[in-house]
């Protein structure tokens, strides 16, 4: 695995965390991985 660092608006991160929580995610990493996979699938 490779570690990545990002700078995000606090509001965006808070909304993402709320979305993860509502959908039963216990890991921000897992949520970001799934979001990236879905994004790539949609934009192939």
C-alpha cells in the first residue's frame, strides 16, 4: 500500500465522514478507496 496526504476543506471532510457513518463505514480509508473505485468505473 501507499500512503497519501491531502488538503481538504473542513466542511467537505465533515460531510464525507457523516456519509460514511450513515452507511456503516468504520474506516475513512475504506470509504475513500470505494469512492475512488466508483469514480474510476464511471470515468473509464
